[in-house]
């Protein structure tokens, strides 16, 4: 049973922060130093100061990015930059955005407090592997601040929850704004306080057997560890204590605005092998098609997607399409996995090309020692052309059907298999999760 609750969220005070555009941010793992600088310049109250504050050369155990996040958060509460709701609420987001082909999509999410349970309970299911360094960073932040500044993005089956919410939110004006990085996305936000609507939504979610993490595995796994530790320290606290819950944003898998983008791979390994040597080794597994330019490569890659042919694009100055020769290759090498997992584009790229052809092992990939994950293909091509990376692997997106199938079978996809777009923002509402906090 999926157990969600309304909660007394902490939000930016509209009397002091009338426009959320200046204070919200991308999730922490999207915030590169140059974007961090822009958020800092945008407003002294931008949530980045709590989510991913700047590090200093003099940082130590008593003064660092995490202690400064704590102190900043507490200061904003004292100065009423942030204020807490008087009554429990659920929160709704709508994100309207263009696709590259010009189509306009809208995706709706429900923000709520989710009762934290370990994966083995079968209520919350992961779909991909976690990067260990992200886990450590989020652990440090939650212990310092005892707050969730953004939600874990989760997926549920059916569209009944939106049907329950829509009459209420469509009868009241939303907060409307844009975020600095994904500025093409129109963001809308509502607080829902009607107790009858809240009760109906909570009941509808409770009828669902499980939900899937779309984005934020490390944040959820941190919440599980944090809850376990807090329960050990404070065994007499009631079930509605903050640390038993995690702020999440729930989206229907049937939502027509649910979009997954590809995550491409930049390979930073030294060119120990020539392209001839690489292709000679790759021919054992792949059919290799040399193409004249980027347009031809992207067209061929799209054809692969339509024909359900696993593979990826390759660029090292020359353009090539690598297509899996036969599914029996994957069956022979990875017999313990379901066919759908074996034939994922990302599985084929990692298991066959990155590991067996290039010789980069899973540990090196896990710590991003030689492999960088990027959304922007333009940046990938430019990085290789400038000599800052050896190769670009151009990927097709993973489909939601593949996510559902692999998750239901308990298969975790390779890290960064999916890029759900647009991202869920930090700073819309904060869930306090300290031992003294109650929903």
C-alpha cells in the first residue's frame, strides 16, 4: 500500500518573494558550477544555497557547505523568507514545455509526504543503479538541515489521482513562473487544502500496489538510511514524525506529458586503441555502418529506435552506427537477466562496448572516472572535436514500457538509463523531517 500524507509545507513567503522564478533551482545533480553561480547571482534567497551551496578552500568539519546550508535555512525561517502552512496540504505542479519537433506537452505531478519503506517491502521500486558519491552528498545535507528541499520523482499507474485533483486546481489561479535553466518550461503550482479532496487522493494512492522511482534514487535511499538511524535514536516518536516520510512528486505513467530523453556517454579514456582496433573488436558484437555526417547518424539512430534494434551512435571525428548483430550475444553473456533488460540500448552499450570493447570496468563507470553522462548532444560532439574527450556514444531514449517491464522484474537498469524531462524543481515546498517535526 502506498501511504502518502498531506503536510504543513514550508514555502517562500509571497509577501517577500512574489516571483518564484528567482528562487527555485534544478535538482542538485544538474547544478554545475556555472549554473550555481547564476543561481547565486539571481537572488540571495535562491534555494541553491541550501541544496548545493558553494564550497570554500577553508572548509572543515564545523564550517562547510552543509553547515552553511543549515544556517541559511534557519535564517530564512527566522526572517520569514520561508513560512510554514497553517493547515496540511497536498501540492500540484504542472509543467508545460515544447519538444524539439514543436509539439507542446503538459505534465502534472502531485507533491506529498510519502511514508519511507525499504525496497524489499515492494512498495517503492528502483529502476536504475545509484552513483555512490551522490549518496554521500545527500546524507550530509539531510543530517545538517533535517529538511527535504525537493521531491523524489516517482511514477504510479493510472490517471485517477489527476481526475480527483483537477476540479479543485482548475477553479483557482496557480503560481506561475519559469526556472532559470529550463526556461522554456512554464511552471504552475497549487496548494490543495480541501480535506475531502485530500482524503480522496490519499485513498486512491493507497489502492496502488507500488510506485517506481523515476529520478532521485540516491535521495530516496538516503531517506531510508536516515529514517532507520533516526528511529534508533528516537524510538518513542509517533508515526507522524517527519523523519518517517520523504517529499515526493508523483506522476501518472499514463500522463501524455511524460517524456524521457536520452542520456549520452562521453568517454574520456585515453586513445589507447585506434578506431580501426576498436571497430575490429566491436565487430564481434555489432554491425558497424560508417556515415557521412551527424544528420545521417541521427537519422539512422532514429530508424534503429523505430525498428527496435538495439545499438547506439559513435563519434570520434568520424560518424558510425553500431547495431547489435544478434540477441543471442546478450543471451550467452548475460543469461541471468530478462530479455527486455538485455536488449536495452544502454545495456548493450555498457556491457558490450564500454566494458568488453573499450575495457572500462563497472567500477570506473560507477565513479564516472572515464565516462561522463550528458543530455546535450551538441556539447558531446563539440567536446570530442575539441579533443576534451575521446569518443561520444549517442543514445536513443529508454521507453516508459521498458522502465515498467524491467522494474516489475526487479531488474535495475545501468545508471543514467533515463532522463525524465523536464526536471522537478527544488524550492517549491519544503518538508521538515527532523525528530521534532510532525506532519
